[in-house]
C-alpha cells in the first residue's frame, strides 16, 4: 500500500484552483434566456460556434452583470474589435435570412 490519498493522490499537496472556469452556478436562473438562445443557436448552426458568437458574448455579459463571474474586458475573452465587426455582419446576415 502507498502512503498517498485515494486514487494515488498526494495528500500533502494543496490543490490550486484554475485561474478561470471557477464561478458560481446560476442557481437562480438569472441568465437562462441568454443561455437558451445560445444553445438553440448552436443546435441550429450544427454546433459551429462562430455563428453564435454574439449570443455567447451576450451570455457572458449577463453573467458579469449579475455577478456570476468576475467582470472582465470582453477583449480578454476573445471578443475584440475585429470579432465584434464580424459578429455585427453575422447578425445582419441572420436578420436577412429570417426575412
């Protein structure tokens, strides 16, 4: 038998949480509408996220507004000016398709 923890882990070393990815769950469903819009878009786009970036951004902004994640500049999350311009053109394309 080894002196390690369950599954061979070392009990003497403290785990370090990841820098990103740890945030409160939305138990109160404050951003459910944004989440559902994004997931529906993914489903209709064949799970290709490029066409749903505007909804992803909207969802992250909702989470930041409701203090479900740390407020952060959107450019740090991959939504720079170049991607925003692309997103606006994608929205226009979607609106044209819907009409």
